C-alpha cells in the first residue's frame, strides 16, 4: 500500500482565504489532500500544482485521480469524494481525517496525518 503523509500545518481544507481548496497555494504554502497525493505519488513539484483546484487541471491524461472521456479528462469518483470530504466545513478535523483515511485506504493508499 502506498503511503501519503500530510503535515497538518501545510494542509488546506476548504476554509482558505480563497474560499476553496487548491492542490497547492504558493502564497499560503498549503495544499489540499489531493495536492499532497499528487506531489508524493506522481512526484510532481509543488509549483506545478499552484492555484489549481482539481486534478483534471494538472493531468492531461488518465491518472489515479482522473479518467478519460473522449478528448478530455475529468476527475474520477475518488477525486470527487476526496474533494467533498476535504472541503466539508461541517466536519470536525477528526471526522475529516477519519473519512479521508478510510477513502484513501479503499483506493489502496495509506493516508497519514502528522504535526
């Protein structure tokens, strides 16, 4: 199982000044759960993810977070579910981490929060 580690101090979760999470914000030096996953699993530099709100804006082909539809890509259900949990302001921090950990595990990733 592939491990993804998220430092809570660099984790953006739906309550940023921009009002929505991004894969990475160089201004805030934070990224959403999927930004951390792309950075670690796909070895993508943070700057390549800057100000992107979704994996489909980064990947131009099918990936572990996208699926191909004709000439373009869209986010897959894993990515959609992760973004919904990551940005759900009704969840406590603990509930958000538990839900994300369970979702990632169902897709073959060991998600670990620290810091």
